[in-house]
């Protein structure tokens, strides 16, 4: 966040101060006054020192390294803890690979120095209590998820068979919503953080989260991604396919084929006792060996009572996300996204649609997968509907 930040034109090095991200307001006054006194020439009268002593910083409380055992129906709840940000631990993590230290918030007010210098004092971070962490599904819950996933698989299979040039993405959206509701479920995506569609429909260089529109006409040669979800009796199913509309270019055909192969390369690593890095490595190796790039800005996720749950299911080797050990009863949405060119994306003005920065083609496949003791079960398997 802040490294070698200096005040008073280099008068004092505050690197040691910023080893912790938060300092008290009183301490900041003291440090700034010292910086002023060391500066030459002085620019203004010295700042008055506060008579109150600096407030002590809390000491981080390391988490003991021990095995965390989950049973069916149990979850790891991290809602009452805050993770200190540092360059080596840039995400919030509770357990797993590269575990950071976790500190309880004290009863005193803190400010972030860098933010405060730019925009004034900040409020104390708010804790949003989440109902669950990584959830282990019971047999009853798994059976409900099978039904939700079957609805999703059915809709995607039907869309892949009916899509043709001249249709609009709004046509596909209307069809998907009608079929989801006919099977007793509701669309997972519609209304999610304000999203207006029942499907995400992304064409060619659109990577993810394309909004269905009557103005978006599907044409021959398009690479069409259709992602949808169904909410059934309290649980979600989630899946995505990429469709080659009529005849596509040889490069686009290869991109679609490798994207689907990469999904199954990752799924083949799933079993109780395996780690997320096992999946990520298998996906990354297959993608890069075929000359394509993996989008790192979007990952897979847990799925169940919520459409997006812990953990993040990444598709590339990284030390920046928890390398979670898989347990029987976990349900994961595994979804590698491949680009023919650069891995980087940008978001359009609609605040949803992500596109490739170089306008290269993109492809994606996704399945909802159940972790079992001996392997996996693909809940959104379209070959079974």
C-alpha cells in the first residue's frame, strides 16, 4: 500500500511507521511535527503537539497452525475477524495458502494515513456479518442442488440447439427465464446487484457479464458465451457454455475447444484432499501450451445457498489466494476464461460487460461440481438431460 512514503521533502522516512497500515491520529500529529522540525527551511509555524500520549497499537494475534476439520452442515465463519492488508497478503483470507495475521479491531479510532492525507479522516471499517463461510453440504442439500443444476443444464442445452443468426440476445434471455420458471425455479442472475437479465450473453471480444439486449443481433461466425443460473428451493446452480454460431474461424474454433478442455482438465483434479492449486495448475498448463491466455480478473467460486460463496476458485497458479484443501460436500463453480490475445480486460460504460483490451476473442465454460471422497460429480452435466 505505502512504501518509503516521506514527508517534508525527505526529512523523515516513515517506512517503519507504515509497517502497520493503521496509526492513531495522535501519533500522526507527533510524526508530522517531527518531520516539520527536520525540514529546512520551515514553511509554516510548527504544529502544536497534542498533550495526550500516543495510543498504543494492538499486537497482531497469529492464528495457530492446525488442521481445520469440517463436518457436513458446518462452515468456517470469518465474519468477526479483519485481515491486515500487506503486499504479501493482498486479499482477505482465513485459512489456507499464505495465511496472513488477523487482528481484532480495538475500541479506539484509527485512520489510514494515505487516505487521510488525500481526503480527510476515514470512518472505522464496518463489519458485515456473513451467515456462512466455506460450506459443506448435507445429503439433503446436495439433492436439492442436483435439481437446481439440472434446470440450468437443461436450459443451456436447449439454447445451444435453438440459437441461430438473426436472433438477439434478448430473445435468448426471454426463453431462458421462461424455461427456468416453468421448471419451478427462479433466475439466479435477474436482479443480482441490479443485473437486468436472466442470462449473461457475451459475444466475441466480450469476456463476461454481457447484458441481453434486443439491439445485440447474433450473426454467423460469432463466439457466443451464455451463462445462467437457477435458484431452486434455496440453492443455486450455475453454468456457462460457449457456442460457435454456424461456422467460426479456425482460431476461434480452437479457442472454444481448448476452453472446454481446460475446464475438464481442472475438474479431473477434484477430490477430497486435493487443493485448489491442483486444479489451477492443470488448467493453466493446458491453456498456455495451446498459446492462449487466462483471464485472472475473474475466477470461479463456491456456490450453494448464495450464488457466489467462498472459496475463490482460481484458474492460474498464485500465492495471493487461499490454497484451500477440498472436502467432500463442497460445491464449486469452476469456470476458466480464455482469451486469444491479452489476458487483460476492461469494463464498458454499462458497468457490467467486460471486454478484452485488444479486442481479441474470448471463450468460457463453467460447471457446478460436487466434491466427493473419491472424486467429483458434475451437477450441471448437459449430457444427462
